């Protein structure tokens, strides 16, 4: 059974994420270096749209950076920060994609 409140909250989060991304795209238009502009835009997309498991449950997701902040602030410091690994993997994938686009451009 689907918890409709969970789906609605994720829908609102994605809509707000799209709005923030749109504003960031417009703000970074003035950056003259194309590579830096793409890196800034990609970093924001990774930070906003990378999901991770929320708490002990594997049935609910939350933004990975929020899970990481929560783990760093409220959870024992000896714990595993898997959401940080997910963010790192997403960031590395973004760098690979940007590198492939740069090579393709040449």
C-alpha cells in the first residue's frame, strides 16, 4: 500500500528542487568559464536529487545530503555514513559525464 502523504511530499520536494535548479541555472549564466558553470550546475543537481534510505527503513527515501547532515548532527560519530558514499558516487558519476561531454566536444 502506498502512503499518499509520502508521495505528495516527494512530489512537492521535486517541484521545489526543479524551481531551485531553474533559479541556479539562471544565476550561473553569467559564469564565463563553461566548465566551471557545468560543474556548479551538476553539483547542485547531485546535492538536490540524490536519494538515500531514510533511517533504518529501506522503504522510505530522503535526500542524501539531508540524511548525511542528520547523521552527522544527531547520530553517533562512529556510525557509517552511507548517504555520504551515495553522494560521493553521484558526484563522481557527474564528473565522468562532464568529462565525457568535454571529450566529445573536442
